[in-house]
């Protein structure tokens, strides 16, 4: 009895299809978090509202960091198409720095809110806010870890097919986080700042 063992571990577009399925499951997670926020987002329990808490200039700066990081990741992908390792690594490093700035500003915002007494236990609004924004922040932090690991792999192995596929998956993940953040910025911060 003979067994057929395929020589290629990753069938054509198999990884990308699997990653799209993962992104769709992540969409469901964020859809639930947005739905919860929509239901309880005005339940302040005599506590502060978004109008009193949100610093839109800080959030706009934070948003610009994440959107710029998506542009720099796009430049890295263009350099990947040209098979130029050093420019890919340079653009990925810039992307990582912008992502770190985003996380740093988000942590600053959370620390400031907690210092003001706006903790998640205070109201349903704050619980939903911290959960939604914090979940997005955790995704960005995970993306940064993935970015560093991938930079090491590209530095060591070059732009081989496996590394190009990994870069493509991380690119989809990073741009997905941008789309989610635009929804957070609009739905949570901008609409939450309306009286």
C-alpha cells in the first residue's frame, strides 16, 4: 500500500484562504463588541460620558499614527514585489515604530482615564469602551510581535516564497486593524463626543 505525500506543504492560495477565514472570524468578534457598545454606550450610571472624557486631538493623533503605518506597510509590500530586502525591512521598521506610537498613545489615554476615576467597573459605557478599544489594542500589539518575528525571518531568509506569503498575511491583518480603528474612531469617539 502506497501513500501519497505531497511535496508542497502549502497548496496554492491555501494559507491566504485560511487567513481570510480567520479575518472573518475576527470580524465577528468586533461586530459583537460594536453591538454591545451600541446597546450600552449611553449607560453612564451617573458617571462621565464620552463628551467629558474623550480628547479628540489625542485620538486624532493616534489615528494618524495607525493610518500612516498602513501606508508604510504598503511601501514595504511594493518593495517586496521588487525583491529588495533592505527597503522592505526599513519600511517594516517604520511601520513598527508607528504601531508602537499608537499603542503608547492608547496606553496613555487609558492611564489618564483610570487616573480620572473612569474605570471599567464604573458604568456599562466604560466597560464596553475599554473592552472594544482594548481588544483592538491587543490586536495591534500582537501584530507588532508578528512584525518583529517576520522582520527577523526576512533578514535571515530573504524574500523567499514563505516569507512573501507571511508578509501578505500580515499586510491583510494590519489593514484590517486600520479599518476596524476607523470604525472605532467614528462610532466610539466622534459619535461619543456629541452631546
